[in-house]
């Protein structure tokens, strides 16, 4: 219907939207998808409701997609069946379908056709953009965001280059703190490296942006890259029409600006959690203070405890805590599960629930998870740890989607806090750092040999400011959180600056939205979507 994301509620909004949309984007064919049993019309649970649910195939003059409808019986209107939710999403542009299934390359081209190059030679030439070729899209960041969207773009026949400042693909996870066990950081890092190889993605590691400039007249960027190989630095100027910033939704590390004396600390270590790897051995009762009580803070605190440190966590506000068992058994039950539908269909079921409705559903789900975890949560409260249940009680996913953090999926630290083996200083901000201590807002002082600021990250917009300057950063929209329709702001869609896109999120979000961002770029490149 449009090239953007919308959530509409009520007959008036929906009617006005349809009437204002251009006819060439309207749905011309809609039919039930009967290709699998789980897609057939059926009675399904939807929170406390029973609905009739069905997968759909849709088609417009431009492309093909899928949908999902949920019908409810309106008892206030004589039991008439009405659409409760209707979801549609584009999956293909006609004439530019992904190179999958019967369109997949057969690999039958013989090596040395021209007497000189085999598959490896051609791959190296392709990945180095030899012979004057250039990428249409430049992606910054070779994590899950950059890799997934690059794979989608390649399937649509668009020349794409990923650059990453790290020496190896996956180092953005590999170099993180040792206690990051959910998901195991090194396992995930190795998978990213393997993924890039299998899909033959064009990735330049040890590479950064030196300069960049957008031309309004030519509608392209001029970007100078610095690429380091074998100790040698090489400058390369490229002219992509699109830049995708995929360095992570969280942006640059955040350190509170109102703390004085950061340079006065004389202890063993003062770092942000992004710089922390592991404690030193044989602590002999040294004191470690962790500022911040979300995932990184808890993992690092546990690591310090396991190495014999006397550990204190400073908690400014409250944290949502749940166990991984509750999250999987309650929140993911029947969806992302061994007995659930294929992942691609599970994504449709999940994404077909608008954020405003998902929030209401998650209130009951969160209540059940907290009931299951009540013994642990009561122990945390008794230890002075402040707990919350997310925005209006809507839990982890709504907290993640609205602010990008503020929670901890327990991997062992919570019981240590409940047992008071890790101490909590709750409700105070840090005001100053001294040579061997830190001072809290109430005037109390904590001795410290090591201090870790697990204080999170800035908005992704600030990463754009650092890399591309104030002019671009002031022009793009806010990133993350919800707009007035309940859609995610600034991410996976037009950023507000021509030729510039933000892409990020967890593995599931990247898997789903990578296709939609790739389709938008393909539509611009083929003239189906207005450029800027």
C-alpha cells in the first residue's frame, strides 16, 4: 500500500488511508494461503481471546507479499465476525524477485572460461571491486545488522560493500566481555564469519570512513575509505548511492557527563563495559564497583564475584529481571519453538501484532513470567534491588522496543544478589570519582579498586553524528522508540537524509526487516519508489 510502515486503528483511519493511497499500490488480489496446515483458517488463542486466524497471499500491481488476518465475534453487534487485526507485508517486487528457489544461480559456469580466472579469482575480484567497479550500497558494520541486509541486497542483484573497523568479521561480539554467555559471544562471532563466507558477501575489515559528502545534484555519496591490510593502509574513494549505518542500534558508549574526577582515579581500572573483557586473576578481596544494573552490569558483576572480588552494583533506578526459562517457556511458547511453525512463518505471526496491541498482550504474559520467577524476585527485593515490569507492566520486549535496554535476562547474577554475595547500592547516582573511591549523590562513598560503567549506549543518531557530522545528524529522525502510530522511529525506513539508512535490532528483527529495507532500496534503484 505504501513504501513505509504504518499502524492504523479504526474504520475512519483505515478508510482515509486507503482512499489517499495511489491505485497502483493497492491490493488487487487477496487469497487464503493453504500451502501448509498451520496457515489454514483455524481457531487460535490470542491473549484471552479466541480468534479465527488465517495466512494470506496478497498481490499488487508492483509486487507480491503475505498477510495474516484475525477475526473476532463482536458480541456487542449480534455476534458478527469482524477483522480484529489485518497485517500485510511485501516480499517480492515483480520482475525483481530474489535469486532463490528456481531462480538460484546453478553454479554451472565453467572455471577458466576466459582462460584466466577460476571461482576464487572471480570472488576476490568481486570483493575488492576491481576493474573500476563500485558498490551501489555501502554498509557500515559487519554484525548481524550489516550481514543480513547485505545478504538480502545481494539476492536482489544490488552491488553491496560492508566495511568494519575490526580485523575479523564477528569481532564486535568476539571482543566483548568473557561472561557474555547468552548467546555465547565467540560462537555467535564465528557464525557471523561463516555466514559472510557462505553468502560470498563483500566485506572489508580493518576499514573506516575517512571523509564523506552527499551530492544533491548527482544523488550519490563521495566516500573515502581507509583500508588496512598486512600493515599497509590503502585509500579508496567510492560513490555509493546509499549508505546503511548498521553499527548497532545502541550507538556510542554512554558515560554520564555530570560525574567529576574521572581522570583522578588511581585504582587498577576504570572503563566502560564495552571495553571490559575479564577481571584480573587472584583478586584477594579487591573491591569492584559496577555502575548500572542491566545485562552487561550483571554479567560483569558475576564475573568479578567468581574471581574473588568484593562486588557492589550501583542501581540508579529499577530493572526488569526475568529468567531465560520463563522467557522461553511463556513468551516464546508455541512460536519460536521446536514444535512451532517454520521461523519465517513465526516471524509473520509475531510481526502481525502491532506494537500497541502487543503491549496489551504482554501485560498478561509478563505477569505470568513474574509469577513463575517470584521466589527469585522476592529475594532481589529483600536485598534492596529495585524491580519493574516494563512500561505499564508490559515486560521485556516493550522495554526493549521503547528504550533499547533496562532489563536483565538472568544467567546467574540474580541469585548472588539475592544471597547478598553481590551488594546493591540502590537509588543513587554517582557524583564524583576520587583516587580510590566514588562518591554517590547522597554523599556516601564506596571504595573501589576497579570501576566499570555499565551505563549503556547513546542513540544511534550520535554514531551518525560522529561519522558523518552535524549536518546529517541534525537532519535525520530520532532512532528507536515509537512514533505516533506505534511504529519504530527512524529504523529500517527513510531516515530523513537522502541516501542514508539506519539498520539495527536483535537477530529476529534483522532477519525480518532486512528484506523490507532491501526492497525499499531496490524500489528506488528501479524507479518504483520516489528517491528522496
